[in-house]
C-alpha cells in the first residue's frame, strides 16, 4: 500500500512538472501580478525564456518604465482588454492588449515562441501611442484599405 502511494505521488509530480503553460495562462498570470507589482510581473514573463539572461539591462529598463505608471502619473489602473491575436504558425503567436488607465490607454504586446514543447516570451513591448495609430487608420486615404 505504501508503495502504491509513493508511485501515485511520483506520477503526479512528474505530470505536473511537465504541464504545458499556454500563452493565455501566462498572460493571465502576468496581468494578475501586474496589478500588484508591475516589475515582478515583467520579470516573471521574461523568466519564461532562459535566453533573456543576456538582456538584463533592457529588462531593467522595461521594469522601470512600468513602475513609473503610478496613480499620480497615469491615474487608476482599470484592467486590460484583448486587441488582437495573430498566430503565425503553431510555434509563434502575437498577443496585443489594451491596458486601461484613467489618463490614457496603453498597448502591451507579447510575442510567444515555442521552439519545442514549452512556450516562452520572445518579445514584450509597451506602447503609449496607440491613439496615434487609430487616428492614422481613420485618415481618408486609408478608407479604401478597409473595404
């Protein structure tokens, strides 16, 4: 009986340690943490990719940027909404989100890559000029592109 329990525990541990986390789960985890500690959330998504240890300075800049989004600077944080999701292949996915603050919207873009069996962050971008793109898309000369 003891042996059976040990085998069940071992089987459970081995299946949970190899469970695949989807990009959707990673983004949900990111935004749940972002609400509490923006820099920790950023570090968490970069930690999904072992190659990011080579760009520590760049990651620190991103963490400083998101930490600057204080209530005094951009107002209250209200959450996020999906803008677009583009699957380039079964191994590459772009996910873009509107991040809502009192002062202005922002866009967070995640690019995910799965070289083998695990998704990892390929790129993360913060963009505060999303309104410029919307205005550009509404220009008269662009109307034919929408038809």
